[in-house]
C-alpha cells in the first residue's frame, strides 16, 4: 500500500512539475488540493490494481 501511495504521489507530481511557475505560486494551494485528490486516489488505484 505504501508503494502504491508513493507511486500515485509521483504521478501527481509529474503533471505539476510540468508547470514550475504554477508550482511556486500554487505551493499553498497544493496542500489544500492534495487531500482532495488523495481521497479518490486509493479507491481508483485499488480498482486499477484489481
């Protein structure tokens, strides 16, 4: 499970890394947006793994 979460986190950081400008000004927003997508993350990944 830990590995899956780490992989998902990396894939989430990948698209965000594409926007370095957005990352700097989105630093505080990222924290608030992280918990939102993390909720469906485990469910979506579990479905994909199955």
